[in-house]
C-alpha cells in the first residue's frame, strides 16, 4: 500500500534526480552561465533550491540545517549571511554563487546531504497522516499545514531544477 509519505519521498527523489542531471559534469563556466545579464545561473538555482529545502525541512523537523551543521557554508565560501537562502537576491548576488567552493560536485553533494536529511525526517513521520495535518505556520490564512509546506517546497524545487536543466541544454548547444 502506498502512503502519503511514499508519495512525498518519490517527489523529493525526482528533485534529486533532476538536480544530478542538471549539474553533473558541468564546469565552473557552465555553472555560471547566464542567458541574459540578469538571469539566474545554474549554480544559483541549484544552491537556492537546496537552501530552501534545507531551511524549510529543518524548521518543521525542529533540527539544524545541513548547510551549517554539515559544514557546507564553509565549503561553499559564499559572501552571504549563514541563514541566506537566496530568496529576494539581486542579479549581482546571484553572480556571487561562484568561486572555488561552488562546483558541480559541491552542489550535488550538498543536495544529496539535504535529500538524506529530508528522507530521514519523512520516515520519522511513520504513516504521516496525522503529522501532515499539523499546522506549522499560522502566519497565513488559512494556516499552513505540514503537507502544504512540503508540497510548496517540492513545487519550488522542481521549478528551479527544471530551469537549471533548461539552461544546461542551452549552454551545451551554444
């Protein structure tokens, strides 16, 4: 019998697989390519989607973000606050997701670590029906349940992973 947790795990696995295909084997130049001077880069898109997943899952799990706990913040060496997720960043800030710490390997590695933390959290929910109905954010009308928060992360991540894959296709054809 397929449970709601199984469906969520499948969705996060699809994000991971899309990230791997979008980033795997790319050079620093390809990761930083822009379709126009204000467009997002592949590196920024994958860093951002992973940061959002990390931030949101850690919050609902009541744990520490992989970004900080796993040493990824230091490995990437980005000039942002430790809690930055990329939300609302300017084109100039997007360009800063580059440098020696930002490689295809580090982007995939960080995403893999967040994916593992996400699956561990989902599996801790058991069947999940009661947990998924719990309100996790009362700042919205209606209040946001755990299920809605997770689906929101999935939606955002898949959009950004698809954008990264599209840019990869354009870059490889250039």
